[in-house]
C-alpha cells in the first residue's frame, strides 16, 4: 500500500486546532461544504489513484 | 391501418402500393425495420455495396422535432463515406466553445477546438430530421446509380416469426396486410422497439428519476454560437439545470431539468413553457415556440444485439441519457459496424459468426456510453445530500481553481469507440501511436490532395506508409485496396507521420471497411496480411 499511515504531520496538535478553527461558527451545511472542498483539494494534491483508493478503503473500515 | 403517432417533418418515403402486396410472400436478403437515422444509414451502406435491402417504416418520413441535435466528428466521417457528410456540415452549426455556469457565476469555459488537420469539425448541431433527409437524399442518388435499396413507408410490422434460416413478417399497409420473408432482419425501430417486444426480449438498466423539458425556440437573438449550461440556474423556475444551444434556421434548443414529480400536461402548456423561457432570455426577446417535449431517460441495453437472424441497432439495442450526445452518434457507429459484416455474410464471404462480433463490439461501445452518461447524470442529478454537497463543492472550486474543472460533468461528449481486446483484432506489431492502435478508428489527416479518410472508401484497405506492401488484391474473394503514402510527398503537414508512425519510420496498416484498424506492422508479408484479414472477418476466431 502506497498510502502513508505512519504519523506524518508536524505539530499534530497545531494542525488539529487549525482544522477545528476552520469550522468555527459554520452551520452544518457550510461545514459539510468546507469538508467536501477540503477533500477535493487534498485528493487532487495526492493525485495517485491507488493511494486515493487505499485512503477510501481505510476511511470506510477504520 | 395503424394510426400515425407523430407528424412528419420531411416526407422521405411516401406510401406507394407495390406488386409484392398482392403476390406470394417475397424473400429479401435484408429487411430493416425503422427508417430513422440508423435504419437509413444501414440501408445506404448495404445498398452501396450491392446487397439488396428493403426498409419498412410505419410512417412516411422523418418525424417533427429536433430530437438528436449534436452530431460528432466520427458520425460525420461515416456519413461522408456514405456521401452525405458535406450536406450535413453545410447546413449544421459548427461550435467549439462551451460555458458552464453555477447560478449567476461562470464556472469555466471549454474549447472543443479540435487539432488541425481534420476534414470534419468536432461537432455540429443539426436537427435530426435534416440528418435523416440527407441520408435519404443520398439513398435516392444511390438508387439512381443502381443500388438495390427500397424504402416502403406506412408499412407497419405487426407480427414476426423466426424460422431456421429466415424471418416471416406480417406487414400492415393502407391497402391491407401482406407477408414478407427476410433472410436477415435489422431492427432499427427505436427505444420502444416493437420487434424487441414481439420477441419478448428484455431491455435492462437504470431509470433516472428526472424530467427534462425541451423548448426549441426560433429567434434572431445575438447569443453566441456556444453551448451554455447552468447548474442551479438563476432564472425563475428553471429547475436544477438548464441548457441553451444553437441549431440551424435560427432555432435554439433550451432544456430545463424539472425533477421527478411534475404534471407533464401542465408543464407543456405554452404559457408555462413561455414563462420559463421568458425568465431565461429576458422579457424583451421575441421568439416563437417551435417544438416542445418532456422526456425522461434510462440507461440500458439489450444483453445481445444479435438473436439468430435478427440484429438490433441504435436505440432499440441501447439507450443513454442525452448528455454527451451518445444516442444517435453511437447508433450511427452501430450501422457502420454492422453493414460490412452483414454484406460479407450475405455474399457468403464470411461465416455468420462475424455477426456475433457486431454484438460484442457494439455492446462494448454501449457500455462505454452508458458508463459516461450515467456518470454525467449522477453529477447533474445528485442522488443524495452528500453527493450534492460534493457536486457543489466541485462547482465552487472550479470557478477559481483549474484542478476542479475536469471534475465538472455536464456531459462527456461522444468520442468514437475503440474496440480494444476484441476477437477481430489482429496483431499490433508497430511501435506506433496509441490513437491508431488496433481496434481504433482511423484518424483523419490532410494529404497533398484532400484528406486521408476520403481515400479509404468502404472496403478493406492496406495502408502502406513509406514502404512497398506485398501485392494482394483479395483474400478468399474479399477485395483489398492498397493505398501507398510517402510522408515525404503526400503528408504536407506531417499529420500522417504523427498519427500513424509516431517514432517509427514505416508501417503497414490493415483497415476494415468501417475504417477501424484491424492489424498493423512495421513490415508484413502477404501471408501475415491474409491471416489478419481472416481474423478480421471471423474466419479464424
């Protein structure tokens, strides 16, 4: 599997903070839309279909 | 007598009593049921090859209404092989630019501008009745030159019965019923195919729960000749999506996606259609309503397009959503694929297993079209809350970010099918370009005079580039023409080299009568070519 499931984010707490910050004060609909945009942006950055498929698989069966 | 179901735009085959109606049943090599675009194209192709063909239709010509309006380059190339391509382009509206909007905002625009060096444009818009008329006109020309084609209007097939080696048809006419015998029956009788129903064959697939309102309006407005598509259009009551596209004769196609629970009769009332069109075009635009219709669609196909002596082509065999212009365009490719095979089988030059490959190859094409058209429909009509969230996220991102634009799907426009991995494919022994690989349709290219496809005609062709091919005029009675090209002398733009040689310096291509590549080599002897031709005609499966 080419998907990296080892810890890879520097300053994990900082990142988590920023993620929640982005959703601060958003309605459920706006939060859903933000998540969808974020997924599409990250998916495009990864690009590799095999990695994306792995990610979907892991997300569906954590 | 069967009552007409629709009005006629062009009377192409008026009813005329024929002697066969009052004699013992006559037997025909091929009877085609349905004189629409696919039936007429199949008849013209067969007739030009000298195979007698009889077309029966329950009306007398092309029905009213624009219906299929987008004709793709490959369709025009096939029509051109049949002699009708130029008339279509002369009448049609050539377009390249498409704009996609989400509400008031333009999301992006695309340009279909094909690469240079093709005789035909990527797409033209042309009302379906014109397409049928130009094929029928060419049938009249072919008839005057002796092509054995006969068209019988107001001849309704009411019953069919398959025997061991033929089909018996009961046909109703204004002068009463008669019987016809057919060695082969081609059912081009549309999505509701009466022949398919008479045979009790299934037509399975997916139903999309949505209604689309078509309004063809006539106006002399200054809108550009572009395909404009709106997701969540900003005009009052315009539904979930809308489309504006120009056709010839100052007619504009407008589509509104209305949803599932609607009152069709109410929505089709002129004043209700006009309210929507006014909201879209602006109150001050003057127009006439030419034609209105509400359609729903399904993506489905028959399991097999051949049932012994009966072959299904066009909508009778497969149906897709209209987004992507994959209905009529794929049907014309069916005709292109079927005619030469049926011709060889009838002439006794190929085994009837060749007709099974018609089903194999075109079912492959239908699957590709159904896949593309289902995906477009899922984007247009999101099936869940979350699929709508993602759809709108794509549209939002596409406004400012290039990466999201390929995800926007308002229909993936029809491209010709490549018969990858099919049983008729011969060897691919050339390190040539992928686009002209075995199974692909030939790509056009300008020559010193005219275009490459003009020179291929409708027989097997040996295309020899920068090499002397073995002399081979026929294999087992199947004629082969040879076309020699020197890229030094005959390839002014270098397109032949780019499209057929790539990084190699010489090639021999064996091309089928439908201009798909049967085999290719750097160099080949007569025996290798003969074997490939036998493979391509199902003599060595």
